[in-house]
């Protein structure tokens, strides 16, 4: 409490008669007094910060516009690549009789295209750490799709069925916090029914199936961690970027330094907004990862109709990376 505010409260309290003060609890009086002052001043507060919000948005738009001028050509090419990949995803695997593997690929590719478009918005507006965190999700999807393709229909079936395990965990997690959050708890009968489904899957695939990445257990000797899955499909060399991007997701002290966006570990810097630095890595990784996944889908389709698309995608990806190096590398 500032001294001036403290003086105002004491002045108001002293204006009460001795009888009124004897009947009143000071803490209750203080709370009521503050609430009354807030209600009096709230319209002015709301107006002031509404005006400030409009001005802040204007500055953000100006920053983004200036930033786009720094890499206009590369951004346009990157956006075109994402659009190309999205259209291919829409046109392939359209049969109403998809196999389990085809179904997983179609959903995985659609998910990656959504993430790619989110990344474009973040990059365009100068949020490289957030873009890296979204690439992290794309890398997980792309790596998982590669693993499922490598190990075939049985792996795809297990991957889909593992949804029942995750569903039970989500039910239990909801009930753990339902009371404090004011949620309607899931009925025990529903949880018991879901538990029976999971027990049948455990009997079918083994007790390890109930663990994280349990769907991958039957296809590798090592414990099925995400790192081991990435190594299995030859994507382990990207793991350093995966770990680095985790800094934009978690709350370690390093993450508070915003190392991607500031391009520095200088503890004197305090970033609470946009940055023109750190855009190259997430932009390049976006181009490479969405192209790899799209080509993987096309190769699985094994349709000669898409042969030219495979060549075009790789050529466009190389062009994008060259443009990004020219316009963003070192910035």
C-alpha cells in the first residue's frame, strides 16, 4: 500500500465515530473501502487501458509490417510451400475405404498443415520462440508418422487404439481437479467401463501398452521413449532442435531468458514482446519438416500421378531454405 493510499484509508477511518469504530472490523472496513474506490475508478481504468491496448496493437502491427519487409521474398516462398503441401494433403488419400495406416497419415498430415499455418502467423509477427514451440509439435507428428509408416498396419492399429489409454488418463485427471474447478465429475460407472476397455487392450498387447508410447513397444527393443522413436526412423539428429524448442514450452530459468528471440543469454535483457531475431531456425525447420512429411505421404500413396509433385516439393523447399539463409541468416 502506498503512503498516500494509507493516509486516505486512515483519514476515512478517523472520520468514523468512536462507536462506529468499536463495532467495525478494520480489515473488513479496509476491504469495503478499497472495493468502493475501485468501483468509482474502474470506468477510468478500463478506458485508459482500452486506449493503451489500441495503441499497443498499432505498434505491434507496425513492427510486423517493418519485419515483413526484411524477408518479404523468403516469407512469400515459405507460405507458398505450406500452401502446396496443404493442397497435396487435401487431394491424396481421399478414398472412403482408408486403411488404418492411411487414416493415421491423413490425420497426421492435416495436423501438421494446421501447425504450419500457425507458425507462419507467429513468424510474420515476430514471435520466434512461439514458432519454435509449434515446430516442436510438428516434429513430434512427423516423427510419429515416419515410425508408423515404417512398421505398418499393425503399428497404426496400436497407435489408434492407444487413444483409449489416453482417454482414461484424461478422465482420471479431470476428476482429480473437478471439485476445485467446479466441473461436473465423470461418473465412476463411465470410468469403470473405460477401465475395462483398457484392460482388454493390455491383455491383447501386454501390460506395457498402458504406458506412454506403449503403442510402439512391439516394434523396438529399447524402451519406447520419443527419443528412441526418433532414432529408430533416422530423425534423432533433429533432437537438439527439439530440446532447444522445449525452452519455449517449459519454465526452466533458461526459458525466461528467451534465448531464441533475443539471440543471447544476456540476463540484462527482458523481452515481453516481438523480436526480429531468431526467425531463421523455426522458418527453416518449418520448410524442411512439412516437406519431409508431405513427401512421405506421397511416397506411401505410390501413385505416379504425384511423381512431379515430389520433385517440385523438394526443389521448392531448397529454394525456400536458400532464400531464408540470404534474408534471415545472421539476424
